[in-house]
């Protein structure tokens, strides 16, 4: 056992030291692989990775001569998690990191440490679009997609102009909000929503929509939204909604942890003592959230109490839709203050299962289903041709979803991002 461990650590050290990745072939040998396709686990598997991409996965894959071998006996490999609704703003980098692009890379490194190997940034500024455009598939951090800033125009002209500006800047998605924030603000007018949908059609861009109410969700599907980016939280989804969601084929993203973040800091949350959290958590943010005045305000917050109720509704709707065969996918809305990138993704998985999904359903939502929602065909599963984005776990998460937190290693394009420190 010691021998195997030291070998895999040595491999990590060699790669981290900058050995030539261009001609690198590595075989990951002896672990079990849950490949994200829905197939059962492959025991004693070999996965061969060449230049960042998977070339073979099977119990009997041939290992080319000269291949570096990483022994993973007793471990379980799963595809990296794909967050279809996250935020990347540079908020989480260390204080001494000044450059905006460096800060954004810091956020993406943090996501990746937790096995979140792709993030769709649904509503952040121009700098994130720049980071997206300058990124490479071999970057040792989470892959990035971006919608640019949320389109908030209150007239068709303003909305159209902002959507065009985002499209010109090179976004992957457009994003808008139809929400009155529990009755406290004015919703985006429907003619402005339509103007954004029109730009989406003209420019070949899908429009992800933030919403709260069932009736708005139905209307947005009718108007051609490409993603329901939050749960329906006012009432049970009905057959009409289920039918139109199924017919549209678009994804439904629960973002359960968004709700949690509105009330959980009313008292000191238990996860502040969880080593899996504290290992990479931003200490100044923990301090801010732990201030007595902040906690008192949160505890007394009417919106926090309302979103706590909304969370229960969101979980019920998630299960109704999953049972109806709709593509419930994985997204957290993590990244803004109070929503810790990486850790919240594991909390989301646990909530999805707590709400009634099986661990396998939650894992599929976060891997192959998420990839297809984002229109990405080279990630999401561990199959030949895909990028080698994967997590090495100590236990099988299809048996207990909290085992996703037992991270031994994370790889992006075959490069080690996180390795368990050996004592
Ligand atoms: Zn969001």
C-alpha cells in the first residue's frame, strides 16, 4: 500500500514540476471507474490518457510502452463535476492577488480543487469573457464558459443593445432575470425579454433565464429560453410545465444551495468546522459571515425565511421533474459572497439526494447531463476522446453521495490539480 501511494505521489510531483505534457501518456491503473454514461462501475480498470485526452477505458486496456503509470487500487474515479450555473468574479482569490485575470484564475483553481472542472459563469462582467477567450483546454483549472453580465434592460432597446454588446464581446450564453425578488422589485418587462430572445436567435446564442414563479417559467419556455437557471419555487410544477419542458429538451437547474445561502448564516453553520470546507475556504469571508451583527440580520431576515420555505418547494419540484424524465441538471449559483465555490457544489449534490434523487441521478446531473445541457461533447464522461477531467475518490459515491467529499486527487486534462498530502 505504501509503495503504491508513494508511486502516485511521485507521479504527481513529476508532473507538477513541469515535465513535458505534450507527449505525455499516462495510465491510471487498478481503480474502479464510474464513467458518467449511466453504465455500472468498471472494476480494476485502466484508463489511458494521452495529451490530456482519454484514449482508452476498460479492465483490459493495453498500456503503450513508455507510459507513466499511476496506481489507483482501492480508489474510485468519476468525471469532474460540471456546474451549469455558477459565478466567477475573482472574489475568492487571495488578498494579495491584484491582477483581475489572476483573480479570476484563482476562482477557477478553487473550483477545480473541489473537483468542479467546468463552470458556466451566468452573469459576471467583461473580465470573465476575456478570461474565457484567453483560456486553453489544457489550463490547469476549471474550464470556463461565460454569459457576461446579466441583461437587465427595462426597455426592448436597452435590453437589445446590452444583448448585442455581450454577443459582440464573445459570450457563450445570454442571461436575463425575470424576478420581482419576493415582490420587492419590478420584473423585467416581457417586451424586453423578447428583445433578448431575438438577439439570441440572430446570434445563435441560448438564453439562460433566472426566474422564481411557475407562470414565468412556462412563458419563458414558450419564448424559447435555453435553460431554466433556477428552481420554480412558488408552487408545484404542473403537467403543462412538465410537458413543455420535455418538449423543449432544455435543462432545469435547481440551484438549491442558493436558497441555503440566504438563511444558513443566521447561526454558525456546522460546515465551518468541516475540514473539507476549511482546507480551502476564504477566511475573511468566514469572518464576515460570523460577525454577530451579520448573523442577527440574517436570522431576522424575512427574505431568508421565505427562501428557506422556497427551498422545500424547489426540492419537491426537482423530484417531480426527475421522475417525469426531464433533464434536471447540476448548478449551484455559487461564487457570489456567502456561496463558497467548490464546497457548495458538494453541498448541492447532498441536497439533491436529500430531496429525493438517487446518488446516481445526482451524479449524472453533474456530469453527462450537465455537459449536454451546455452543448459540450468532449467532457462529462470518462470515455475515449474526452478530456481527462476526473476526480479520484476514496469511496464509491453511488453508494453515498457524501463520498464525493473524500477527494484523493483531481485532474483537469490529465494534469493533477489536487493531491492528498501524504503524512
Ligand atoms: Zn446566478
